[in-house]
C-alpha cells in the first residue's frame, strides 16, 4: 500500500507493507535515525515521537495509521541553528549519558512543556515515566526539563 | 568543541583541566545525531535473524530448513552442521569453557540459538524463522542451583568428555578455614543467613548486535559492533574464526549503554561473521528485547549461606559458602586466576580476625552469562552479602547498625591494609565518610521520626550500607582474561598547531570519555579540552587494551593518559630548553608553559613548543622531531573506592509496596576529574540499585521457561520509582594512581541494594519479626514476609 505522511513538515510518500511500524518508516525512508527502538512492548520510550503534538510510541503505531497526520521527531527540535530549550537544558544539566533514550525523552519533555509550561518536579517525573533511562537515574533529566521551563518563561518575559 | 555557541555554558564554565565541564559528546546526542549500530547501513547489506529454542532442555531430532530456503527473500539458512564445516559450531567462552554457537546435539536453555536466517530485510528474516521445522525431544530441565548436584539430576553438559554431573568448576577457596573456626569458637555472638543474590540483567536500552562485512577479495573483515572491549573481541575472533588479527577491524560507534552486557562475544556475532563469509555481503544482526533478556549475559545468580560472628561488640569472623549458577555454559566474565571473580572481597570494610570463603559453580538449564552488571567481577554479590550480614548481626546484638560498623571499620592508620582474604586496600577513612552520610541524612532525626511513625502503625525503615570495592583490573602479574594482560594503552599526538589527539583503548558506553580524557590531557599539558580530540572505538586507530567494564576506564586508561601526557611534557621540556637557550633542569612548569626559573617572563607555551617540534629549527641532541608519545599502563594494584549509603523507605502496610523516599550516597572515589560526570554515574548506578532491590529479576518456572523476557515482566525503575538522590563526597586520593583517582561507575550499583534491603528489614523486623527477604522486594514478597511466610530461598 502507499502512504503519505508528514514528517517534520516534509511529505514522505512510499509503498509499504501494511505491517510496517512507524519507527521503521521514519528510520528507513527519510533516514531519520534519531528515533530509536528499544523494547518491542511499548515500555521503554526510546521511540517516542510527536503525532499531532502528542507524544506517542512509534514502535506501537503502524505507518499505515499515520496518513494525514503530522509526525515530529527529535531532528525537528533545532531550528535554523537554534537549539530547543529542552535540548539546551539536557546539555546544561548533564541529563544524558549514552544518549540512546535522549530523543524520546526530549520529545516527551517538549510535549509536556507545550501543554504545561511550568510543571512541578512531580509532574515532570510523571510525564517522563513512560520512558526508561538506564544511565541517569532521572534526577538530571528532571532538572533539565525544569531549566528549560524557566528558560522559556524568561524568554517570554523579555519579549 | 562542537556544541553550538548559543548555550550559556559556552561562555561560562570551561575549565582547562579538572572541573564540571559540560560534555563534548552531547552535541550529537541532543540532536538525534548519534550513530548507534542499527543506524549504520552498508551497501548490499542483508539481515540476519536467529531461531531460538522454545525448550530449556531437549534433544534436537531434526532440523528442516527447506521451507525457509524457499522464501523468496531468504538468501541462506545456517545451522550447526554448516558451522561445523567452518569449524565454528562451538566457541570458547571467556572462562575457558565452550559454548555452542548454534545448537546441534541438544538445546540447553530456553532461547538458545538454533539456526541463523539471512534475508534481504529484517521482516522477511523473521518471517522465515517460522518456516524452519525443528523436531525436539524434550528432556527434564534443571533450573535450581541447589538441585543441580542431586545424583539423579540430568547431566546438562554431556558434550564435555568425562562430565558426569552438573558441577561447572572445582570448589574455589580463599581465606583461612582454621583461623576462622577459631574466631567463631571464641565469639560471643554468631548469626547465620541464607541469602540469594538473584539473577538479573543489565538490559542496556540498546540491545546487542553486529554488522559483519567480509571482503573475499582482500580477506579483510570489517566489524561494526557496540562492545565494551573491541581489542579483546578482535583477538577472540582471530582465535575463533582463524582469521588473521591484522585483517580484522572492529568499529564501535556510539553505544546505547552496556553495563557489562556488552562484554562477551555472543553466538549472534559469530553467526553474523559466518553469514558474511558465506554470503559475501555485509550481514546485520540486531537482537530484539526478548533475545537480549533471554540469551545474553545475565548477572549475579549467587546462592549463598553465610555466618558472621562478633566478640566484645566488634565483628571478628565471616564464613561464606556459595553455589554460583552459571547457566548452561560457563561464560562468566572474570580474570583467569579468579574463578569466583573478586567475590573474596567479601570481608568488606571491616578489620576481621579471620574469614573463609568457598565457591562452587554449577550448570543449569538457564542462559549463560555471569557478566558484571556494573560491577567488578562478583564484588556486588560480596558487598550485598557482607552488608546484609552486618545488619543481621546488629539485629542479633541489638545494637545500631552504624555503631557496629563504626566499631569494626579498618582504621585510617591501618592502610595499606591486607584483608584476611588477600586484598591490599590502598587508602581510606571510613568513619569520616560514614559521618558525612549521617549528617546529610540527619540520622538521629530519622530514627526519631521512625519511632513516632511506628507508634502510629506506619512502616518506615532506615538502611545503611558501607562498601569497599576493588576496581581497575588490573596488575598483569595477577590478572588476565584469556591470557591477555588487563592493561591499557594511550597514544598522544600534539600537532604543530598545539591541538592534540589522544587515542585510548577503553570504550565509552555513555561514561563521557570524550570529555573526561580530554580534561586529563588539559590538566597535564594545559591544552584546552576542546582542542583535544579523544579517539576510541576503532581497533585500527587506537592502541591495544582491554576495554571498559569494572570501573576500569579512569583507574587504567585514565592513568595511561596521564602518564602519556607527562611523557609529552617531559619531551616538551627538552625542546623548550633549546628554544630558551637554557638547561632543562633550569625550567619550571605551569599549566601550558615551561618557563625559566628565576625569570618567569621567559618561557615557551605548549603550542609554541609543538610548532618548534615540527619545524625546520634544530632539535635537542638525540631527540626525534614531533611532539607525541605512547604508553601501555600496567596498574600496580587495584584502586579501592568506598562509600556510605543510607536509604529511607516507607512500606505500605496493606500492600507491602516499598517506596524509596530518600537515598543518601557519599562516595569516596579519590580525585574527581569531572565531578558532574561522576555525579551522573552515581545517579545512574543508584537507579539500577533501586531496580535490583525492588523490581529487576530473571526467574524461571520448573520447565525452565524464562518468566521475565520482556520489559512487561523485567521491570526497570522509571522516574517515579527513583527518589531525588542526595549525594555527598569525601576525597581520599589513591596513592598509586597518577591522578589519585579510583573509579566510580559501579560503586552505586554495588552499594545501593544492601542499603535498600536493610531499610526494608529495618522497617519490618520490630513489628513483624522479619529477618530477611530475598531480592527483589516486590510487594508480593514483602507482604508474604509480613504475614510470616517469607518465600524460601530457591
């Protein structure tokens, strides 16, 4: 079957097997390998992308279901050489080590801040609880997301 | 440095040397531009998939691959028979046992490799697995280590000549049995416990895999593979496949976590290599999560019985008997002379009169492994045991567990201290570190809070663990793996512009080597870390060494980088003396510059010296041009980091659910090169410890079916299970490491499980009479123990 999916604002069309998972579609056709695969069972969150602004696990969605939807991946966060505040926060607060969970964490955090610009630490923990990080113990991820929230609040005030 | 300039840190904290430098490697990872194994695609590449055994123990009657071969996208199906013709049906393990690459005679654990399919794409390769017909004749399975030696137990390793039982090794001993018997005879208190450190799994978020690319024209084998020891792997492939070592190149790009799981050579790797040799094209094999959990290196699985004794309020003796469950093949990862790893560090941080340790190993119908899950070769099991035993003894003596530890610690003036099992601890001030942890925790206040809560029927526990461990294997006079000395190389080249490349043999899986090792060069030579490229992960472009595990990167490779930097500095001094027309001994060093003693204005910067070294100007007599050096570092001893950990838990009296409310970790890992990275390592290890203590376990039913083969059943802590870790530090420099560093990665994983379990027992002992619960302390197990029905040891 043929699908046409918007990935990071670009329309991607190709013939696929109906069973093709979205995570494989993203990694193969546009070749965006920032979205990772880690578990098969929708537990680890390494594959999180945004679908129409909502964080979703792309290992549990068929590419065929995404026709007409907007998919955003980690590669879309940096715009014109300007990093997204969540990316900056992760660097500032050492919120990544091996980097494998990072794209999913970033897309989850971005979705959280879009919906709730001033989350509490507990709200951050709940938001990222669908994703596993084996390296950081989450403490610095929480700090990084809080940093990004504060950075965005300060930037808004300046405007 | 590649990080874009719009980050605040780009303007602020940029130490030239040690300090909280932000990581260089982040630039690619935060953009999704890391290159992990599965991101690599080679032209003409095909995909492999492995058919695995559904049985834990069964004879293979027949394998029919004809239907799979008829699949239009299948290129080949490899079985044990095919591998036999290549001499690859069996491979050596790192413990001098053998392991079937593909099962031919029988399968010995559920998930064992039976056939390897090569197809044009991953989906087709997996489809074809269902088209292979294997007839099995099931056999009774052995899944319990204690029952493995029953006289009527089926013999698992009947492939081994003369093997008539399931004993995997002779009994191995350490310490002094007679002296220990005397200590127990003279003791006033003795306590005994059966304690299991259950089987768990490192489960890095990226699973294992390989791309093998054999070029039949040149005989060159290119391997892409995320492993923790690329040079050692290359040597193993040279031995296993009979390929010339210099024609094998292993490239590890970015690795999505390892934690010991990516130390061994797995059958899938050998299949990918054999597949590429047979098919003549690159073959990619990446395991799925179930394959990772069911077949690759597990950790722990130590069944222990121990007694500890005290006299006059002080711990005096320890006895330990261990049955190590090695699974179907003994592929435990440890140095040759240490069949039970470093388990005999089990005397812990205490000045004992005597101790005696016995370990024997058995085969069971479970996956092979015995890798060190963020651990130096069984130290985690040792620390868990001794710290549980000290708490058991404190309960028996009715004394505070910290008081008993304080009275029994090795005193600072006793270092270097030789333990009763033969380790020489380098340095320490244990009581000071314990007091720092008590201060951060507010220990007295916590005990008051606990008493108040107990009066209200609430269950709160405070658990303590104090660990000493030996990391940085190791001295070549004592340690090797498969005959390879556990040393590491470093190669430093300062270019004419004063910028440098340092090549190292250890292999990051997230530890931040590209930053930390640049900082070591910066500290020693004054070259800014952003001007130091750290090269690793490519056997063609890095010196030989044994890789990263057992917290050995900083103790061994870090020392190598310090030493090679100093060699370059010494050479720079000779060149500077010529430049400044003076004698080398008249020069003094400040970071980045040699200057004339007595005339500090007159000097030469390291970049000026580098330019001179490559220029047409004369060099000092008998000195070659250029500014570079290389070393192989042989550590004189292990380093011995230690720490004091305190866990505070709350237990729901109705469900048995344990919440880790606070966790205080005070580590002494000697000098910290990048304290930010050190803190991050500690956070990560603590989270794993929370998992091991409360959630993570690999279990089997009586038929040997693995009950934890996905992340639905193998539970890993999320942000909701982990507390906001509270860290502290003391610094006792390692006396024999050139930088005074000790290594830290595994400490938090080693030290945290006993603190948490001790806290659980502390919460339940007085009110419910609970003396011990084996990990993981799941709600069901805790609740059963609260009802007086603790699950008996397996």
